[in-house]
C-alpha cells in the first residue's frame, strides 16, 4: 500500500529539497499535454534525472500534435503504447545508467521524485485520490528495482514501492479503459 507523506513532516522536507530541480527539468519537456520532471536521489544526491521528451532521432519529424494517442482522444494512461515520448521516469532511469552503470544495488536504495507541470508551465499537483496510471513508467521502475517513487499530491506526497506502483497502475488503467470504452461506445 502507498505511503502518505504529510506537508511539514521531516520526510516531506527531504523531498521538497528536490522538487525545484524536477520542475526545472519539466520545463524542458516538449510535450504539449503535460510536462514531467523526475530525479533519482540517493543519500541526498541526485544520481539520475530526466523529463518527458520526443526522442532526438525523431525530433523535427514528430510532434505531439501528430501523436496517435491524442488523435483518438485517449487519456488517463490509456494508449501509452501509441506514444513515442520518452517519459520522465524512463529518462531518469536511462540517465542513472549513463552516470552510474548498471548498479542495481544503488537503484534499490534510491528514491525517484516526480513533478508535473500543466500546459501553462505551472506546478500541477495531483488530487488527494491520485493513483498512478502509466503502466509504461511503472514497468520501467519495477525492472530497475527502485526503492520507491514519490508523487506530489494536494495533501502532501505519496510514495509507492516499485511493486505497488505496478499493481496500482494496472488497476487504475483498467478502470480508465472501462470508462473510456463506455464513453466511446456512446458516441455512435
């Protein structure tokens, strides 16, 4: 089960030391929907960082407006397999490997912190009922064996172990699929 981290707590203060860096990273994102930044932290030091972006090999050839997922109006984690964007969590893990090699022991003792900005570039925290829904990122976190991932919510922060992230993301995605299939069926 996820762990809630209240604002004002010692743990929240530790996380807040890195939120500005996540926000700065998110501002580099070239996604037109929402911008994410992520850092991987171990013993108070950033050991990996990333933001969501179109892979360099596709830049100039591909834009978010051409995203097949957006063209069929899929949201809530549904259809991420259609998106070519490298997500912030994936990019942070890739950066970790570039900096530290394939050090699974270090990853297993590290925390990933994720922040999201809206289209206007302002911090966009999740509501207090937020459950992650990106199985693409959850799978990468699980394979990397990260200790935990922390997301910013309106009532504080919430921490998920890698396994919790996968289980909760799949459950959330299933609910979103059901809702969107129902809405899609009503359109005709």
